């Protein structure tokens, strides 16, 4: 088993494959020969991809390696449009070719172990990668068994579709085969989760699809939470566009699902048993396993970080960005992950250059499509205040300013794809444009 020494990049155990890869990328040999810093980023979603690209921009002499087991990435943003035939799967898939073009070294493997004391990571394939700085963007994992009966096998009957890819296809297939007059249910978990407005966007777009194809169907939202983001706007739009199609059930009315029976597609709550044709069950969430294995998660289950740099509060020398981290009042969203990545990359570049980094504000913007022509937009700005990330004061927007044409959401999606994956405008195309 070989060793990838600090300030160099060598894949040991790769043999001819590694040699061929190096031959195709002459810069890899040059980087190995230079005494330059080496930053390793684990996780190639919005947070990891954006951090890699920004580090290459801010510090061209720094070697950047991005480790992710998958060769492509299917985005959660716009995946609900795939489920409801407003987009194609290819339009929400990034190959990460843009990241590689920027000079980032891509390693398609999973990290087996982090050795923080020695500043290196061990890959499942056997190689060892050393680093000067390590950034983890491990995303989320699902807490199976919450609700009771919802395990990995259950996802093949009751898809969560809360990660883009096969689950997206499965939920889409179930929707497209539903009989008219049947009931579809979404189960929303309690606590922190990826994309808090996401379930309500999904309900909206499914209602739109049903209105076109299965007018006698109904969507039930079993919610473990007493309220949800921009509930007033969503509710008004549902009444306006989808009267009688969507019913939101709060915990006080039996909305908290405690148990499921995948064999009969039955959901159980305090109000009894609810058998449905389709059950879209979103389980509770926590940081990716790598984060917890490395000791980065605290008692509440998520990863606390130092706001100025996004370094872990629990393990020195490791930065955590994206859905896995606790960043004050910032939501767990693609745009928040992108903002954190930019902030973290700036701090790392400054540290490597030996000077203090400049404080920067953070932001988040979430677009929730309620149909093919209209979206709800939620914007927020965050600042560092006494060592905490807090939401900056802003004027409460008028209700009308929260509604924008869907093309605004598509333009935002194209921008964030470019910023996080180096992708082009292809991500904005609908099926008719493909």
C-alpha cells in the first residue's frame, strides 16, 4: 500500500490506471513536483464542488483534490420537476467535468478513515491521501427506523426521493402509474432536514401533474411540524391553483407518522392507519457517516463549526461545510452550502497565504416551484456577530415579492450549477428544449 505524501499527489495501488490518468493530465506531474500546499475536499455536491472551484480561483498554486465515490451528481434542486415531467434526469445531472477542467484532481473513491493526527485520509480502494487542509462536505444520511418500519428495503416501496438519482426515478414511475381517484401521501419528519421548503414544493408540483392527468386524486401531507416555511403563501396558492387537491395535516391532527407498513403502503399516526396508493416517506436526517466516524458531530447529531473559518469545533484542522454542519440560523440548502463553501475557501486561502482572512457575509436563496410558471423565493442574508452566524436584519418583503416566474428559478439554478460544478447553461433546459 502506497502513501500520498504531503504537498504531492500520488495514487498508490492504482498501477497502470493511475499512470494513465497522470499521462492524460500533465498538470498532475507538475503539481507533484512543486512544493505547494495540498487541500483535500471530501464530498462533491454543491458545497464540495464550489469550495474546490473557489480554491482554484483564489489560490492557483494550491493543489486541490476532490474525493467522491460517484462520477456524476444528480442535484436535489429541480428534481421535483423531473418527477412531474417538467425536466429530464439528464438536465439535473452534473458529470463534474467542469471541476476537472479547472485543475481539480478528481478521485472516484470513498474515504474509509480520516487520520487527523497525521493529516491524511485512507480510501477504501487502498490509497492514502495526505493533506495540508481537509474540508468535509459529507451531506446527509437517513436515520432508518424513524419512523418505525422504514428501513432501506422500505425505500423501494415507499421512496423518499430526498437524494437525486434512482429514488427520483422510482417516485416518478409510481406517480405516472397511479390510478385516478387514488391518494398520495408525503410524510415530513421533525427536526433539521435538507431543504425545509422541499416537501411543499413537491406537493405543489405533484398536484399540478395530477391536475393534468388524474384529476380525482388527492395529496395528503402528514407533517411532524406545526408550521413550515412560507406556509401562508403556499396555502394561498394551493387554494388558488389546486383547490381540494392538497391537504396539510399537522401533528395536532395526526400528522406525525410514527410507523409504516411498506407491504400495504400504510402510514400510522395518532389518528389511526392511513392506507395510500403512494407513500413518499422522508425519514429523519443526520450528517453523513464519515462526519460522525471522525468525531465531528456533537450530541445533537450535527457538526458544530467556527463561523469565521468553518473549522470544526470538535476536531482541529478539519473544515465542515454544507448540510452536515451547524451554521447558526442558516438553512440546509444548496445555496447556503455554496455560500459556506465560498466563505470556507476564502478562509483557507488566507491561512495558506499567511494572512488573516476578510470577514464575509453569507446568504441563502431558495426557489420552490408551485407550478410550471411560478415559484416562491425565500432570501436571507447572514453575518458574523460575536462569534455566531445570525440572520441579518432586513425589511419584511411584500407577499407579491415572494413570487417570481419559474424562469427566475431556472436562471438561479444555472448560476449555482456553474458556480459549484463549472457546468454551462444546459442545466436550464426543459425537456422540450433538449
